[in-house]
C-alpha cells in the first residue's frame, strides 16, 4: 500500500469511523441495530480483503459503490447529521474510486513545487 497512500488512508478512515459508529449506535439506540451495523462492517472488510488480493479492481469498485449507495440512502432524510453522512459517504466513495488520479495530481503538484524551488535557488 506504499504505492497508494490515498487509498490506504481512505480505507483506514472508513473502517475506523464505521467502528466508532457501531459503538455509538450500541450506546445510544441499543443492541437491536448493532447486527445490521456489523453486517455493513463485515462487507467493508470483505471489500478490503479483495483490494489486498488479486481482485483489487473489484474490491475498489464494490467499496466505492457501497459508500456512494450509503450516501444516497441518507439523501432522502432531513437533518444535519444525515447531510454529514451524505457528504462523507459520497466523498469517500469518489476518493476510493479515483485514488490513482488523486495520487497523480498530488505527486505532480509536489514535483512542480520542488522544480520551482530548485530553479529559484539557482
């Protein structure tokens, strides 16, 4: 994953926040919703396992689709928390899907900055 730091960061954020949501749902609503949350978490782990296997493209497609679909589910609901979940899921899904493009843009920008610094030092 050293070659894809954006993908690794997005996966890490996704899994950590989902674990926090599972705990918060258990504390606030109770154990009746925890089973559905655990199924969602297990699906994410399955997608991550695919990403680390030879089916990387399928795992990326499934995980990004999962987040975009989850965001669209929150789009029908009203409230600030649902808007936050909508934005989070859509942005995370797009980040996972377009991680190579994002990494290319960031590395090109870093190279441009380094070349500008080198030319100004001369």
